[in-house]
C-alpha cells in the first residue's frame, strides 16, 4: 500500500509540473479542466496497471548468501493467527484513520456553515437556480444550483455576477470541487490533492470569466473584479470574490486567445503515460543463478563467520550473564519475533501462508545489516523484514578475539488457524505418513521427502504454452494426506495458472499412503512443497 501511495503521488507531481510549465497559461480552459481531472484519476489507476508487453525483470544488485547458510538455524518461529474478538490495527493505520476522521469532521463543519447560511438567508426561486440573499453581507458564490449573494451586492449592478455564477451551475463545477474534497478526506496526508483543488478552482473562474466577458464589456467586468468584497473560506464552493485570484483573473481576461496549434502540447500525455506504464509493469525481482552464490571461503575472507562456527556468538541484550549465550540468543530471538509479529490482514484475506526464511548480518559493530528474505509472498516477506529491523543493537560476535560479521538465519512460519483437532502438521506428527516403499526405512520422514521429490521429477512436464509465453517461477502446493492415506484438499499458489495446473496434475498422481498417526491414532497430515519452474 505504501508503494502504491508513493507511486500515485509521484505521478501526480509529474502531471502537475507539466501543467504548470506548459499548459496553465494557455486559454484552453476546458481542455485544462479535463487534463486536471483526468490525470488525477490516472494517477490513482496507473500503479495497478501492468501491461504484459511492457513486463520485464529489473535486476536488483545484491550479494546473495550461500545456500548452506539459509537453513543452519532449523528451529522455526511459528506465527499462527487466531480468531480475534477485538480490533487489531497498527499505529500507522491508527494515524491514517485518525487523520481521515479529522478531515471528515472539517468537511462536516463546512457543510454546516453552508446550511446555516441557507437557513438564515431569504430564498428566491428562479427557473434555473435558487437565489439566497444573505442580510448585511457582500458575499457572492454558488453551490450546486444555489447562488448565495449578499444584500449589499444586490444594490450594485449584480447581473454580471449572477451570469458568472450561472456558468458554474450549468457546467457542474461544484462536482469537480467536491471530488477533490472527497480525495482530501481519504488522502489528507497528500499535499498534491490540495494543489489540484486549487488549480481546478482557478480554472472554474477563468471559464466563467471568459463566458461572461463575451456578453458584458470587459472593462466594466475588470472594474467589478477589482473591488474588495467579503469571501467565505469554504474550499468546495465557486465564489466570485477571491482576493488571491482577482489579479490572475484580470490578467487572463486581457490575454489574447491561444493559437490552436498549441493544443499539441497535450500530446505530452502520451509518452508520460507510456513511461509510467513501463515503470509499473517492471518487476523488481532478482534472479539468482549458481554463479551468483558466494561460497563459505569467500565469506570468511570477508570477515564473515557463520553463527554455528564463530568462537563467541553475538550477545543479545539481557544475555550478558547467561551461561549458554548461544541458547540465550536463540531464545530471545524467538521471543522478539513472537512479540512484534503481526499477520498482514491482506495475507489473511488472500489465504496466504507459508515459511519465510530470513538471513541478516549482525555486523562487527553489533548492528543489523543486509537483511534478505525468501518466502511465498511479498506481504509475508515485508512483515518479517519489519520485525528484523526492530532488533536491538547487540554486542558483536568474535572470532579469534576479533569482532566479526555474523550471518544469522531463522525461518518464520505464517500459519492460518486452519488445522482441525484431527490434523497435525508434518513436522509435529508422531508418525509421518509412509510413502510406498518406505515401510522398512530407518528414517521414514527423510524417505518420504526423498520419494516425494522423485515422484515430482518423474512426472514433471513443463507446459508447452508456459514455455512459449516465457513463464517461470515457483509454485507452492499444499495438500492433506488424510487419515485414510488419500490425497485431498490440494491448494496451489504460483505465478501462473498453467504452472499451478501442472503441479496439481502431479500431486493428484501420488499413490495412496499409510496415514500418519498421532498418539497411535490415524490423523490428517497437511504437507507443503515448492516446485520450481525454470527455463534454460
């Protein structure tokens, strides 16, 4: 969501820069109105649009950790979401919603101000509008089909002002301003919404001025504008007298009409939008090849020592006096993750779960650096990264008496509360399901995993359509080996339906097994395994 907001604001800024430098001074007022409304809407839509033809992988430069380091720490932190009866929002969400409530309250105050004016004024109904006369006042503005006008203005030549406000009414300018007012409530933190509303308000006055000046003498109109009148500070009304706009309006009235050839400036939108689509369609996913892997020798020469090999492990705050600092470190790490864990709401809704492997370095200064993640989804990876960044500064690890960098790896399991009383995960069940042929194996768990890999390799067939479309990636599959030994409830999550269908076909061909047992009783055992599709 944060990336979406930043991209939207960046697009709005670019659109506004083009408007202010190239379009604002032209007299194509209706075109400019369409430009402002259209580009703001585009800025909200474009971050979600990904054009297949523009898709490409942008290389992300980093030094990957050697494969053997990723699973040195095998004790996973299981983060399981439970049903919650109360509200569970983060402090960031609290600030966002709090700001929206404040903005909504301010909007209500403006509506109330209009209501009080309407209630206190004298109403005169005309065929195309309603005139509301405000006593002892010289205000003049319109809102939808109502024109609010002070009795002091009525004593002057006010037909020009009425004609001006009628242009606002006929062209529905109030809808434009209310649209941006609504955006101000939702995006109260975005300063560019206020800029957009200011620009569209200027245009409304230019449009009405240009229309009225055709029917009334320009010099008399300019003289009327130059007079000082009372104004109302309400952001979504079209008011005739706005001191900050008077000078700009007079300048625009005196400005000669722009040549039609300058309408070609609007063609700038085409390369801008194409560039934005190219940006949003790019995928920032690093590709790791075998040649990219750093071996343990190069790590040690770079003053990096694995957690299992270092002479003195980094000391977690509070473990200074512990007899076993390594065990104390692991225990505090687990507690830290459990304490700060927050299952992303979007991941829960999308039924995303799985294991995220995280690797980071506890530097020779005791700081946390170079955090890397491998997981089934970016949402889960971002949550783990947030937790790791909150780790405290530690006493650095030492090797041969010298402070060194210590890579550390720990898996975090995101688990939805889907297991029933008769289901036990593969890592927890007393007796794992037995793959045919593993009945006499000493390690039935290892034999199961080995046979599962052989089964997938034997039946694997890269879909031709996926090869032609250059589709590759990892498909995560989860299924249940039931208490009868059958394969049930197969679920997939991958980059494309073609790859998911192939994995499902393979899993459905698994043989019937001897079911797993817990306390001597046959139970359902969920099992998950990733299948990697990689083109040569």
